[in-house]
């Protein structure tokens, strides 16, 4: 099991950062590692099934996750289908008064035989490790 823990302090509200992370269909325009992204289904007001096509190591890998939202505090992701054995992740957005918020990511995943190549492992782990930094840069572009 690989565990990734990242956080950053930003000058944007929890609502603004939550909305940026939750806007899955905008990922291909914001991140070079995302080839495509779609919401496949909605399960009630707060649960969506999303598919991401991630580009790394010269290949594209597709992941489908069930995303449970508690706007603006947290967004939980659970693997439905993809080349990993397991994937559980959670973004949290903690207010820091009028000064912004803390965005944090806890991501736990385990590789399966389908993602056995070293380049693919490093590619996925690299994307996962820099997600928070990528969202901070995206917030600066979107919100100024």
C-alpha cells in the first residue's frame, strides 16, 4: 500500500478550492496529465461516478471513481474500476479565518498486476504526489 499525504495553505476559501477540485470535467484543460474526464453518473445530490483518463509514461490509463462530496469540507474518492488494486482518497478543505484555507489530500492505493511496469508505477505516483500543487497552481490561474 502506498500512502500519499500532501497539503498546502492557500488564500482562497474552502468553497473556491472545493469547487475547483470537484470540477472534474475541467481537468483536461487544466492539467497536462489528464487526457479526458467525464461524469458518468449521479447517485443522489452528493455522489458522482467520474472517469479520468490519465496520461503518463507515454500511455493513457483510465480510472473510474465514486466521488462523495460534502461541500465545502471534503471530497472522498473510491476506486470503482481501473488498473489499481485499491484506491481511496480524500481531499479536505479547512477554513483559516478570512485568510484562506488548508487543502489536504490523503491518498492510499495499491498496484495490481495490470500496472506492474516501473514507468507506469512512477508515472501514477508522480501525478498523485503533485495533485495538491497542481490544484494550487490552477486556483491561481482561475481565481487570480
